[in-house]
C-alpha cells in the first residue's frame, strides 16, 4: 500500500483535543474528518465548552468520546459527578485510581455504557515526581501495576497507564476483559513534550494497550491530517 493513500479511521487511536476551547476543537475535528473516530476532551477545555463539544461530536458527528476529568474527591461527590456525566452517553471517563474513588465512580455510572478508567501514575511522572509527592518508595512500574490491580478489584472498566507498563498490566489476572488506555505515545523521533514514559503507537498496542491517546503530535503538527495518517501507518505497520 503506497504511503500517500489515506488510511481509514482506527478506533484504537484516540486524538486528544487539548485546545483552548470548543471552537478550536471542532475546527480540528472537522479538518480531520473521517480519519479520526475517537476523541479525548480534558480539563483544559472544561471551561471552554468542552462538554458541549463532547455532546456535539457524539450526537451530530458519530464520534466516540473519552472525557478525561480525573475525578478525585470524597465518594459521595464522585458518585454524583459520574452520575451526571453518565447521562450524556459518552464512552470513557477517568477518575484517580484510589479504590474508594473507583468504587464511587462505578456506583455513579450505574447501568450506563460509560466506562470508568482509573489513572494509575501520570505518564508525565517519574520516580523523582513520586518522591516529591511522598508516594511510597519502589519501582514506578511496580506501583502502577499494584494500583491497576486494586482499581480493577474496585470495579474499574480499565486503566490509564504508560505504554511501558501495558504488558505488565495485561498479564495481571485482574486485567482479563478490562481496558488499557495509554497516553505517552509518540512517533519515533517525535517531541516528547511533558511526557517521560513513552513508546511508539505500534509498540504500545503490541504491549497490550487497547487504545492509544495522542494529542500534541496531532494538534501541534503543521499538517494534522498528515500527522494522523503517519500514526495510522505506524499502527498498521
């Protein structure tokens, strides 16, 4: 297959709309068209119409939506917040991976189709960051796997982890039938930005990830459409 032939959308790729507001997000999604079927909308756009954009992309354009809110609060508040989000018929929602938070989110999601994903350790963090946050000593991958197992037992539908831990998590007995979503994905030679634990799209998927999240490599590219096609070629590899 020649490289200049456009590849179709692949649900395994989630493009992060880490942009200032809904207008910028919709402009990019319109430009990408049918090449992308799954989008992430996070906290950075929450006050800029993020929920409205999520609904528009879902209902009017048939896109899948990952709402990256990383909820962390007392159980009753998390349950109420997730119950409200579940009414929008979105696909994924993140909460912090503490078992009590996960259980509260699972209660809020109820019988909806919303998948609760637990954050293990942020992909922008390394051992030095964990030390600064007074997280217990130990290897980062070991801590990620332990948090993932506890989140699964608490009812998480999946976890967020770096590609470097995907294979270890996939090997957990608790991970059977659960999702692994990996940010921190970059094409070979790409700018790492604020990510510290990274892999290429193909390597992340081969390690056991179900979905990869890529934001800056798309929205910051001179040609976002070409950037998506390069990612899809790497996935098809």
